[in-house]
């Protein structure tokens, strides 16, 4: 079984159906074999009735009865073993299904985290562009301020207004810088969570592969027991 096959419920359903059909065929073959043995023994018994003495018939009857008991015991033991293996197969299938559900849940969480990281990266890029524009505007204002200062000392009102605009812009720049740092911290935290989720997903994949190997071993043991 591959990971892709284990993740496909249709494939798993077909596998379970094939196993049930195989078990049914094996049981039917066993019953047919034992019925044939019993029928043959009955024919031998009937034939011996016609040719053997009373003491011989008793001995043959006892031998045939013992053989029938042995065959019945073997059939019961084989049926019990098949039932136990089927129960073990069902338990392993449930475990695989539980691990698969956890794997799907973690995969969904990983996708959500990845989408959030992409959104935060996009926002971070937009803020970087805004900061770059503000830096460019700040340089322009600085140049304008220097030019205005050199042109005339009588333009104090204009200089004060530009200075106020400069201070406001500087405050906005500092605020965006702090927001930028917070976004970077949040992005790092989210990436760490994504890394943990990917690690757990890898562990779950290994566990699923181990369970599939156990299931395959049990099926192999089942086939060997049935052939025996």
C-alpha cells in the first residue's frame, strides 16, 4: 500500500472488500475440503460395512469418528483464527483512518497558516513600499526646507508650517516603523508554527506508513495461515 492509496477511501474500500471476498473463498474452500473428506470417510465406512467384520467395523467407526472430530476441531480453529485476523485488520483500519483524519486536519491548518503568512508578507511588502515613499517624501521635504531656509529669513511662517509638516511626517514614519517591527515579529511566529505543523505532518506520515506495514504483515500472516 502506498500513501496515496491509503489516503483514497475508494481504494481502501476496495481493498477491504477484496479481503472479505478472499476470506470468504478460503472458508468456502476449507468447508468444501472438509465436507469432501467427511463424504469420503462415509463412503469408506459404507464400503467397510459390507466387507469387514463387526470388530473391524467398530475399530473403523472409532477411527472415522476420531478423524471427523479432528477435522471439526481444525475447521473451528481455522474459523476462529480467520475471525481474529479479521478483527485485527478492522482495528488497524480504524487506526489508519484516525491517523488519516489527524493528518488531514493538520494539512488544513498548515494551508491556513501558509495563506496567513502569504497575506502578512503581502502586507509587509506594502508597508515597505509605503515606508520607501515616506522616506522619499521626507528627503524632498528636507531639501525643500533647506532651500526655503537659504532663500530668505523673512519666510518664518512658511518655514514653521513646513517644519510642522516635517514633524508630522516624522511621527508617521516612526509609527510605521514600529508597525513594521510588529508585523515582522508576527510573521516569524507564524512561520515557526508552520514549521511545527510540517514536522508533525511528517511524523504522522511515518506513523501511517508504519501502520500500513503492520496491516500488510497481518494480511500476509492471514494468507499464510489460510494456506496452511
